[in-house]
C-alpha cells in the first residue's frame, strides 16, 4: 500500500528522492547504447545523491559517512572516463564556434584524436569490469544500505543545520579561492561546495514541486536558505563559470597526454585563455553538464 504524500514527512520524501538517484545511477551504468553519456549521467546522479545524503549528516552520523565514502569511491572509478568524454565534447564545441576555417580544422582534428583516446580508455575499463558488472553490484549493495538508514527520524531542524553547514563551507572556500595567491585546487573546492549547495537547494525544490502540500517544512527551509543567502540565485553562474575553467584545464591535460604531433601542438597553442574570451566563452554550453 502506498503511503499518501501528506503522511510521509520530510525524511520519507528525501529517502524517495535519494532512491530515485540510486536507480538513475544503475540505469546509466547498465545502458549499452551510449556508454560515455551513461558514465557522465551516473556521476551526476552520484553527486546529487551525496548532496541529499549530506542533508541527513547530523542524524545519520557514521552510517551516512561510510555510505558517502563508498559513493565517492564509485564516482572516482568513473572520473577518468567522464573527463575523457568532457574533453571530446569541449573540442567539438570549439570546432563549431571557430571563427575561421583553419581554427575549425585544428579543433576537428584534435577532437578525432581525443575520440580515439576516449574509446581506448572505455575499452580498457570494460575489459577489467565487463558491462560494469562489478560497479552495478556495488550500486545494489549501496541501495540496500541507503534503505536501511533511519529516514523516519530525520526532521526539518536536522536539514536546516545541514544547510547552515553547507553555507559555512561555501563561504570558507570562497574566501580561500578569491585570495590573491589562490591555487587551482582552492578554486575547484569552491566550485564543488557551491555545486553541492545548489544540488541541496534543487533537491528541496523538487520535493516542493512534486508534492506542493506534502510538507510545509520544505517551504520553510527554502525560505530560510533564501534569507541566509539572498544572492543564492546567482550561484549557478559561479558554478558554471568555474566548471568551464576546470574543463579547459582537463582539455589541456588531455592534449598534453597525446603523442607529439602537429595536431597536438596546434591545439595546445589555440586553447582559449581565462577571462571573457576564454573560459567564460564556453560556459553556457557547460551549464547542464556541470549541474
């Protein structure tokens, strides 16, 4: 028997959202027609699931921490494949946006080399884990662990404390990332924490949209977050700009890993730089991928 939405409570609603993400991970890895896109979608679903899990951090304690660590390991096992796919897409966008035929030729040639690199990496991964069977078995175990968490004990104050913690972490990362001597890693940390906060916001907003009357606590939490971070709606812009910057760094590293050739040399020389004509010039197309 299905429990009516207005009788479930916040914890049960968040549990349902978390299980949706777990099923999305399994579906993305089980697909065979678009492996590269599936890996990308699986990693995004893992990030969304970890963001929801962090909302219950105070209530679940070490059980949540252990589950989160396993999710992080799973995501890490897919990171090289995801990065290889991202740089292929980025090289393709640079080719499409080229302002002259020579630039278009250069990026099209680079993309072909990166496609070969991506395919070789996928083949090597599948040789070690055919059809991602080992990873899918881990997803099934993770789902069992997720179901066993005491979601019914989660209350709005637990979630509010988790959001407050996320805000503090974002602010600390921002201070470090905007300092004069900030490192690339500090900027990436700021981006990751901004992205985590945005995903938590989106998880709560999805609950409100799915069941508008299910739990007034969701509306209060969203209102509280807006008061504490009045500029929160601009977070997406910062996340996407930092994501575009990171993807350009991935593209540079991928090109540098290719064998010496004229194609490699020309592509490296033609990479966009930071600023209005560089990283931000590819940000709009990255918005959906870096969510």
